[in-house]
């Protein structure tokens, strides 16, 4: 019985073990039989595989280029530049080390105290304030005139017969001019009789014995040519109105050339050097020397932290432009300056974070080099109105580039230089492994700019302060060339915002027009070289023009300029020449009017003393 039980128990255990092993095998088998689908490869890997299978050579070259452009992995940092002014001289078996940078650091260590910097900073602010006061605020504000100030405004700006610009004679005015007015030129063609002048200081006359100028000449340029003031220091003089004058003679003197005008004009000006005004000398050049000296002291002797040097450059450059080298008006509008200064500081902080903090500290052991690499290009950028004055480019617009001689050539040269600089910077950035990052941001910025530039009714304007903002991030590397670029771009940015403000990147055609033609419709003279009868005396002559157009532009009348003075305004279709002086040439220009608005004037029709009528050339004035 026991044996039977034992056998039965053994059988039961055997079956149990068999079942357990079977279940285990089933579980393992089930584990292998249930398969989850593998995830699909990313789209770029699928494209890569497709290109590799279809175009193996192209795929291989593309991979090589991408790996080259990507640069090293992991990213690397460039080493600090070694000072140029550390020399080792070998004389036979002996060698001598000449470390000028280290010697300067050692000798000037007593001047690097923060307290001394604070004291000298206070002294600088006080001294700079006295400079600014002597420059602009000791002369009565009403006596200041700008480089483009005139007594008589162009075309019909003085109204019928010029009555809005009276008096014409027996009046004097004491005035003060700033320096460097010789560099201020016309930016749109100005018509004088049957001639047009452009891109020169606007001066008519001055060639007679009394140095008589037409009343619409630039006052400061005419006074400089007459020898009353100097271009480098400005000055004060007295303007005298002498009324009607005939046959203004052109001349050349003191670096300026004027044009002649063979007809009559109701207002003429002469100059007298005697004036009660004081503090007339423009001291922008001494102020420039003072500020350059201060920035050199910062780099070479005081040597504060790099961020303090950076903010010192920002403040010194901005206020030098605002108060001395390129003020927006005279005396400088301080309220406008402070309105621009705050956003300037925000942009400057971005410059520090994106570029300067990676480069300027690397030259802390080479103060002489830092002063050379940063200060020279910085002041070149700050004084852009002087350093780039000879480049025939004022605005990067198609109309400006095509109408000024040499502008396209200058632009091509500038683009070649910029591309060469950019290629070198790309080479440097690739060495660090950051090229894909920077390239991505610049491509994105370019696409956004392209979209903005295509907005209807607006024109894209690349101001020079925007150029500095765009290029600055690409200089964030510890190289000497990056230091040079940073100094120049900072000065260029400060010049743009301090002198002109943050002009918009998009502007309307009216914003860009200035005093140039608007493109309006032009009237037509019916009197021409064929219909004019020279045998009729001038006192009996009448000129005629066509009727108003039916185009719906709203024109209701005409404005007629005779010898550059508005002599008729109304809806008539003719004008009598009975009041004109015989024996001299006369010039006629015509425009449509609508209320207080005047369209473009025609080119001048000319009536010569011998009775010859010359038709106007096509185009507006």
C-alpha cells in the first residue's frame, strides 16, 4: 500500500514538473513570437539613404562638404593672441627678451586703482561739459544757422513775387556757422536758370567786386567762399540784404566753386566780417583730440575691466557725435539726444553679450595692441561723415546710385572688401565648430529681411547703423581682425544713431524724396521755338501753355516761375512778358497746383536777348 502511494506521489510530482517546464517553454516561445514594429527612420535619414543609393558621388561630396563646414566636434576655443611686442633678440650665445607690453603693465600698475578711475571720470565729465558749453551754448541760439540754411527758399517756397521772404533790402542779420560746411552738398538737382547743379555746396554768384550772392545760396558756404569764416573753425559774420541784382558771376575761392546766373533776382546778399557775436570759433577739433587722449589713457594707463572700457567707448563716442562732430541741429537738441541714448545703450549691451566679451578681454595682457586695434577703427567709424566724405554714396537706393558718378564703382569695391572680410571670418568661425549655428541665424535673418523688403508701398533702407548691428555678431572671436572690426562697427553704429536717430528700415517714397521731384504730371508750353515770333517787342509778348489735364489728379491751376521766382499763380493759360527786363536772358518753368500743393516744375524754357526761344528739355525739376 505504501509502495502504491509512493508511486502515485512520484507520478504526481513528475507530471507537475513536466507541466511547469511546458509552461516555461510556452512563455519563452510566446516571448519570441510577439514582435513590435520598428519605428520609421527620420525623414532626413531616408533622404540621405536615397541620395546615397541613387547618386553616390554627389552624396559623398555633399557629406564631405557638410563635415568640413561643421568644423571640429566637440567645439573648440581659439587661443589668446600672443602679443606682437614681445621680442627675443639673439646675439651670439646670448638672448635678450624685450617685452614692451609687460613693461607697460608693470610701470602703469599704480594708475589702475578704481578710485583713480572714478576721480578721473568725474573730471572728464566736468571737462567735457565745459567743452560742450563753449562749443554751442555761449552764442545766442537765434543766431545759429545750419550748413544748408538759406534766406530764399527754392521754387515757389517764398510765394508769389517772393513776398513771404521779404524784406529784400536794407536789412542785416548776425549769424554763426558751424565748421565743415564745405562737405555739405545738394542731394537732389537744383535748377538755376537753365542749369542744374548737384552734389556740391549750393552757391550762386560771388564773382563781382562786392562778392554779391543770390539770396537762395547756402549762407555758410557763401560766407566761407567770401573769406568771412573758415571751413575748419566756422565763425560769425553779418549778412546784408542788397535787393535786386543782375548777372551773378561764378567764382572759385577757399576751396569752393560757385555758379553764375545771367538774369535778375530780387534778393541778394553780401557779407561783413564785423559782428557783435562772440565765442564764434568751432572747437570740435580740440574736443576730438581731448576724447582721443582720454580713450588712449583708458587703454594704456588706467586699464579698467574690459566691460568698463566698452561702456566708456559707447558713451564717449555717442556724446562726441551728438555735441561736436555731427549734431542734428545747432545748438544740439539735448532732449532728442537723451531720447536716442537709452535705446542705444540696449543695443550696445547686445554688442557686449554677442561679441565684445569674447574678444576685448583677450587683449588684457597687450594694452598697446588693444589700443591700436580698437581705437583707430573706432574713431574712423565715429567720424564717418569725414572719413567717408569722398565716397560718392549717400544712400543705398537705386535712384541715388545711378545718378551720381562713381557711385556704382564705389559700391562694387565696398562689396568686394566686405565679401573678403566675411570669407575670412567664416574661415575663423569654422575652426571653432560654430559655423552651422551662425549660418543658420544669418540665413533666417536674410529670409525675414527679404519678406519685409517685399511689403507693398514701402522701400527697404539699409542704414549704416543697421549694417553694424548685422555684422557685429560675426566678430565674436579672439583675433586681431575681429578687434579691428568691432571697433569700426561700434563707431559706425554710434555715428548712425547719434547723428540721425533710429531711422526705420522701411520708408515710403515720400520719405526718400527730400526736396527732389515727386513724379507728378508736367504741364506743356504751347509757346515753342517754332511759334515764338522774335520780331514782336518783348513788351508785347505773351507765352501760352496747355490746359489742365482731365486725369482726376485734382489740379486746379498753374504756377509759373520766371527767373526762378514765382510770378504767376492761377488758372489762366497765358502770361504777359511786358514786365520783364529787356537785354538779358529769361527762364520759364511751369507746374500744376492744387490748393497749397505744387507739382513738379518743368525744365526751363529759355528766352535769349536776341529773341531766340529754346524749348525746355524733358523731365521735372
